[in-house]
């Protein structure tokens, strides 16, 4: 398996990375928001439409 940051051979101690440096680079990308899952923006008003109606109060 190769390191996802620098493509060198992964070290079992830092798997899937080759070194502490590459593991830290990856962590930095997560913390800075460089990695993101694409999603559509949701309008707050649309959220109410997707909720089931509240049960009647007794």
C-alpha cells in the first residue's frame, strides 16, 4: 500500500502513511476543511417539510 500523501511505501507504524509527517499533513487537511464531502445546500424552510407532523397533545 502506498502513502496517500506522498505515494511512498506505507510504514506499518503509521499505516496508511509512510511517516508521522505525512500523517500530520493529512490531519492538517482535515482540520483546515480541505477535505469535504460535496452536498447540496438545504434551505431551512425545506427542513420543516421533511419532518413528520407532531403528534397531537393530550
